C-alpha cells in the first residue's frame, strides 16, 4: 500500500469512527449536535495524516482515540501541530501535551515525530525520550530508543548509537535482542568492552535472566567480544574454568569446545586444551576402531574427524610428537591425504616409517574408495616431501607403464628434485614416451621461450596436434613465425585462427591479407584469403580492397623546380 492510499484509508477509518460516536451521542441525547467548525476537521485530517508515519501496530488504537477526542483536546492538538518540531516533541515527552499521556495517540504521535524529516537531532531526541518518565510506557520507550539508535547508525554517529543502546539495555524489561543490538553497535564503533559489560551482567548467576539457549548465545558472544578486544588471556581463562567445572562423567558441550579452541589458540594456551579434546574423542564410538579398521574403509563420523584434526594440529604445534603422530595416522587412514606430508615427517622422526608404508599400501588396495598411488604421491609432493613421493610413484609406474598422468607427475617431481635447469630435458624425455601431449609441449615451449630459444619454441609449438591448438597458442605461433621471418608458418597459423572463428575479427582477416601478399605461393594464399573474406559481413569496397592484387609499376619522372609566373 502506498503512502497516499494508506493516508486515505486512515482518514476513512477516522471519519467512520467519528460518525459512530456522533450517532451514539444523537441516540443518547436525542439532540442534534452543533456542526464542528473547519478548524476541528482540518486538525483531525492533519493528525490522521501524521499518524500514517507511525509504526503500524500503533496506528489503529491512535486513530480510534483521535476520533473520540473531545473538542478541547482537538483544539489543543491544533495548537500543538503548529509548534516548532522540538517543541512538539517536548510536549509529547517531558511537558504537558495536547492529550493526556500515556495514551495510544500520544505514543503514536511521538513515533511519527521521530520519523519526520524535520525531527530534532538524534541526540536531543534521545534525551527527551529517556526523560519522558511515565508519559511513555517502558516497552514503547525502548522501541523509540532502538529507532533513534538506528537513525544514529545511518548518520554514522556510532558512539551515539552505542550510548542509546546502552540506555535501552538499562531498562528492567530489556530483552536479549536489545543486548544483541548493543553488541552490533559496539562492534561498529570498535568498542567491544562497552557491550562486554552488559553481556557479563546478563550472565550473572545471581540474577538469571537468560534461557538455556540464550545463555549459550551469550557465552559465545562473551568470547567473541573478549577476543575482539584482544583480551585473549581472559577469554582463555574463562573457557578453561568452564571445562574444569564439568564433572568427570559429564559430556563436554560442543559449543563450549568451540569457544575453547578459539580462546586458547588466541591466548597461545592450546596445550591446556589438548587433554579435553582427547576426552572428547573418547566419547565417540569411532575412537574404538583400530587404525587397520579405519584404513580398510570403516566410516567415521564427521565430528570425530573434526576433533581428530584439532587434536593433531594442537599436539603438533606444541611439539607433542607422539600424540600428533597417532592423530595424523588416524586421519590419514580415514582418507585425509592432506596430512600425509606432515605424517611422513613425524613418522620418520620417531621410527614409524614401516607403519606408514603399510598404511599407504592398505589405502591403495582397500575394497571401498581406494586412493591411487598418484593421488598419494601428489599429496606428499604438495606437502614439500618430493623424495618419498617419487619413490611411491616410481614403484607404481613399474606396474603401470602407460599411466600418462603418473609419468607427468613424476616429471614434475623430478623437476623439483633436480632444479629448473633440468626441466627441458625432463619434459623432452616425457614427450619421447608420449609424443604429441599438448600440455607437455606447451610446458616445454614455455621453458624454451624463457631461455630465449625462439626457433626451438616455434618447432615445439608446431608439434601440438591441430585439434588441440587454441587461440592463445596460434597467436603465439604467429608472433614467433613473423619474428623469425617464417611467413609460410605464420600464414598457416593465421589461416587456422580465422577458420576456427564463425565470425572472425576484421583485424585477423587484415593480418591474413598482409601475410598473403608476402606468401611465396601467391595463388594458394589468395584462395585462402578469399574464403576468409567471405566470412565477413556483406561485401563492400573495403572487402574488394582486401582481395585486390597489389600492382607494381614504374614511377614517372618528376620535376621539383618551382614554377614562376
């Protein structure tokens, strides 16, 4: 509903209610009332229009009260509506107003005034609302303060918005949502401590104000505000104290553990958390599975995997090598290949290399979801342990000599081990085994180009099969061929570039025309150009110029002498 239609609706409701009231009076007094003068009618119309800006839940009661107002109060409203904005707001809050307060009409008019374009400054308005006392009921007072806080944020008055939210939270009937609004304003103002004071008050055990779910939300918010305020040690102490308060057989709440991870990491006290994570892991049935069972394909819960990862990372960070290695083994057995590189380093360090080799073999041969040797080798190589990756891959390639991707990965690993200087030789060796491999040819061509071996680069690029020549490669061939004065090669590449496009660019056809005029086989090249020009839009004089054969002739003698009269 638009604003104008809403105003019309309010006016109709107002006058309907007024008609009902006067009808009742006629029936009761059996007398014809004096017709209201134009001022009263104008005042009611203007006030009804103003009420259209008030919140919808306040409008109906205010409209009915407006319709039933005695003449004296309507005339007072007429005087009120002509006063300056600040004076109007004062009369609705701290001074004697046009109507008695609190009442629906006074409340709705207050909100309408706060939302007007000519409303007083937000800071002045919030002082008047805060001082309104009994003239404004407490729920409406909080609602008005929240409205003013939103206006302050829109005006980028962040400190003012925070102060208004703090005032709203001081109310005895403030809700948890008011506290959340305060926290958001505090974050915008970069003053988390202001919100933390209020959150701590709401968490006070002596004055419980929160339900169980809200209390968890409050504890999460408390930790977040402490960390945002760089009070890491305090955050760590709070969560560790909460963990120590648990009974030995009591389950550890998941949200408490998450808070503990965040806080102890920030406070550099994650080693204090490791025993609690191990206790958490022991509550999962998955913890009873052996390493061999997990490696054979036994599924484990996502939550168990998550806490395994946390335990492994914390133990490794705090140099508790044996614990970290155990956790990494279980993660690797569950298929987490990203931990293989770190597991290899730890297992080698503490003499568990044979156990790791056995695990890798099991992962490749398990009946469900096996992990191939190239995948394992890739994980090791990515983790910067190329030597074991090469050994694993070499053993695999002895039995699978035609595994092209395996040989490609082996070549990449060898480049890492031997250095970039050996890369051209290694890729040439790969191409002897798999000639025409486009990615390898592009890799070799790039290496040759970087070494300024342009003739070799061109020869390498020419070996790429025609069905795998993309636009970038063709343009590179053209540029190199022109640079090396290989016009025939450049012409052929330009021809392929034009033919591959359903609507070739004019610049590409122009380039083909230029190369055609330089081609040693003029007739064949001209036929190619004719086919290319035919793919352009309608024939024009410009197209004919492209197809024209350059004419040669002798220059006639000319005289540079200046003629005189």
